[in-house]
C-alpha cells in the first residue's frame, strides 16, 4: 500500500504524461484514483494552476465521493472539477475501476466526428492497442458537460463494460486498475485514431486485421508491458 503522498504524485505524473502526449491541452482534463469506499484523489483547479501539463502533486486533492473535502484543508483554495461525476460514476460502476482518466484528445474527437470507429486496423504495431480495439471502444453520443450523476451514469452505460469510451464532440474516459494503465489505454486509443486519420488522408480504406492473425498477437500482460511503457512515458516528460 503506497502512501497518500505517493498516490498524489502518481496521479499528477499521469496528468503530465497525458498532456505531454497531446491528449489534453490547456486546463481541461483530469485524472483520479480511488483511495477507499468513500474517498478518491482527483486533480483540482486553483488560482495558481498553470494547466494539465504542469500538474503538481499538490493539485491532487483528497475528496469524498459526493465532492466534499476528504480531510481538513484538502479543498482550501482548490476547486473540484465540474465533471467529477465522470470519475465517481465510473468508479461506482465497477470496483476494478480504481483509476479514471478524462481527457480531450483532438485526434480521437476528430476521428469520431469523421465517422471513423476505433477498430483493430493494425496488430503487432501496438498489441495492447489492437486488443483494446478488438474488444470495442464504444461512443457516448452526447457532447454535454458531464456535471451531474445522471449524465455520469448515462456515459457509464454507454461504456458497456469496456475500459474506454469516446464522448462525442468532447473527449474520452479511460478506466483501469492503475493510473499508468488508464493513461496508457488513452495513449493507445489516440494512436489508433491518429493512424486511422492518416490512412484515410492517404486515400486508403480502413479494415480490421485478419482473424487468423490474433493467434500470434499475444497478450503481453500488464506487468511486463505497462511497467516498461510507463517508465518510457515518465522518462520522456519534459524536465521540471
Ligand atoms: Zn470533459
């Protein structure tokens, strides 16, 4: 069990990685991590906030599931995101959803608006991404600000049990057991969207890889793959 401060640092790191990969711009987008049955850590805003790319561990605050301060002073000078229901409803829907990333990746939004579904168009290029796409990346068709529990539940219903949902004209929500997994899933969906747009721009058409190829696209396992991939993401972050 890691300390609360270590968890704050991990969520802040996740925010910076997502921004460094172009999955969020400016001040919009947030990550969260469930702490227990009543509390979560979430990226908050403050008057000294310089944007998601510059998230500090101190920007990650402990709150209750109903948006109140999780301890004394936790919300002094900090504002909980309007879209907190995205995090809370995603966590309540499945105890395996400990980490939630809500991001606004332009390539994913553009691909969806262009009518392109996220499909397994490649294989060994990015096996975790291909497998994620094979299982489906559903779309929540409303472009609304998800600021009520009812809208949060509507988005979760649209996820249909999958780890990532695209919010049309808005962004994505990625849920996983850990912060690195939630962010890496988002990076994979963004890579699929970018490649899809690139193929289309080159005049090509998109089609799923052959069914026969799946036998030789093994699940690399989260411990092996996520560990190495996350080290890379952290290493390529701009120096503080
Ligand atoms: Zn949003």
